[in-house]
């Protein structure tokens, strides 16, 4: 069958396997020359695709145990983060770290070591993971943690499935008193003011900014910063406090067909960005919003990736070290504005410190943008790659679909050590993806 990542680019012909239990996974591991595990297909590119054998792990989706005293959940790799929320939020527990969609599997969140709006305080997904059960190329299941086989644990978090098949894991959930977020909206007029607002808000639990990537001149980098705190029950209005985990049912929108390629152009993007910024300035201040609207606004639009047309979309996400962030972001935004081929889903976040074997985050600022796939934007993305390299940044493999091996290796000195780990443990010849081959991992 033909499959792709969420970006719908590239599309590859693959042999898929759908194991129902650990024995079926072992049969695939021992019988296939090369393979890769795949969750719900929310990585944007080709990181969870192996043409010879792609293991669809969604049938291994049981929650196995929960400790209400400390919030530890043991679950199989195919469980969706949204299923965890559905099962435990009404009991007063939420994810410790969550990406911008709840339609990610637990195994995918671990493989990509996903991050959220709270990295500056709580780190990436690894901060919530107690242990991982991983099947190696010999079919043996090994449990790894920070204290038991820590090297395997560290390389698996952010290793994009290239260290083995993630079967199950134990994670910590966060106690919360309601399903509501106290959101503070802060409009900022330019990049310098945006970064200053992030730095001032370092004590906020959550922070994320929509950034106008087509603004130029003295408006370059203008943004709408949204801070968030889990609302206590006492902070809710009386009616909501009676049922603190109930939120209004939303109308779900859908994009049923691919939009024409001309829908996204400099004129429509500038108009959208101007309207969004104006709306943000009008709604500044503190408001109560439900958890789904704050963490997962795009999940309300089924098939939103169709907005970018039949050729798909390429997401560009980089992180720039703190000392180089303002200069690097300015250069990136200037190049995008000059071309007029920007993204209306541009997101800026502040990362805290993180040391890891191969995970994406480091202390600094991360910018994520979506582009329709066409020759013009692919050429732009190569120029953006160079700007990131010039400012000592690196790239998020869960979002990558077109980067060159030379760019990856130049951006991240940890690549050699990651490859050495894979070779040392006999992983490089068995666990392969289209991405790992493209990037010489």
C-alpha cells in the first residue's frame, strides 16, 4: 500500500504488518531483513516508513496498569495520547508533556521525544517516562530506564524508532483540578518584544506564540503570545466548579478535499496574518479556555493538512541556541517575508536546558512553519537550512521530509555517536526508515 506521514510528502509504496501482540511483533523482527515501527502516522515525513516492512503498532493499544498514588500509567505503544486524556482527565490527571496534537501514540511520543508548550519548565516527553520495554533485533525485550541500561534509554528517546521496537512504557501523569486553562494573551509588536515577553514569562507553566512570518520592517516577528496555567477548582466560576472537568462540546470542522494550490499565496497569507494579529490584540488579557482549545487547536479541523493542496506540505522546525536565537530568527523571518511564501501556522516556543543523546531540544527558541510542497518553497527551505547552520541550530526529525544528509550531519555533532551506538548494538542493519537512509543514519 501507499502511505505517507502527516505532511503527505513523500508518498511511498510499502509492505505493512499489523501485529496484535508481542509474539507477532517478534515474528516480524526475526523474519524481516529491515523494518521500522509506525504509530498513528503523525510524524510529518518519512521517519516511520520502511518500504520493506512497516509495523503498524496501533493494535497494541491497551492501558495495563495505573497507580493513583503517584500517577504512573503503564500502557502499550499504540495507545493514543488522546485516549489517555479521555481515561484519566476526569479522574484528575493530565499528560505531563504533550505535543500540539493528541492523535500521537505513546510509542511515537517516545521515539520523537516530543515537546510541548512547557519545555522551558518541564523538559521534553522524557521527563515523564519511567521506563521503556524495547524489542531488539534478536527478538529479546529489554527494559531500559535512567538507572537500568541508561544508554539505550537515552538513545531511544528521540531516536526515531531506530533503536528497536517500543512495546510499552511507564509514564507519569500530572495531577490537575480541572479541565480548564487560565490563558493570558499578550500581543507583541516585533521580534525583540516577543523574545522579551517570553523571557519575562519564564515562570509561566505554558507559553507559545503565533508569529507573523510575513511581517517585515519594524513589525518583523510580531506575535501573539499565549501563556497558560492549569486552573484550580476554586478559580472557576460557580457553575463550572460543580463539574470542573466538563468542557463544551465543539463543532468539528473538516477539510474534505485538497484545496487548490493557489489558495495559499502571499495575499491570502498576509490577510490572514493581519486579521489574526488584530484579533489577538482585541482579546488580550486573561481568559479561561478549555484544555482541548489551548493544547490542540488544530485537532478540531479534521484533515487540515489538505489545506496545502494535493502535493502535500513540508514542515520546517529548527531550534536555535539562546545566544543566537534573536539574530537567527530575524534572518529566517526576513528570508521568508522576502519570498512571500510563508506559513499561517507559524509557532514559536522557548526551550529550557536539555542534555540528551539525540533528542531535538536544546536551550533556545524553536520555530515551526508549514509550507506547501512546490519547487519554490523547497528552494526556500534549503536557504533556511543554511541560515540555521550559520546560527548553530539544529532540526527536528519528526517534522523533516526533505533535508539532506549533509545538512543533518553539519547541524548536529551527536549524529556520529548515535550512529556508533546503532552499529555497536547491531541496530543499524535492522531498524531502518526511509528517513534514516536519506539522512545516512
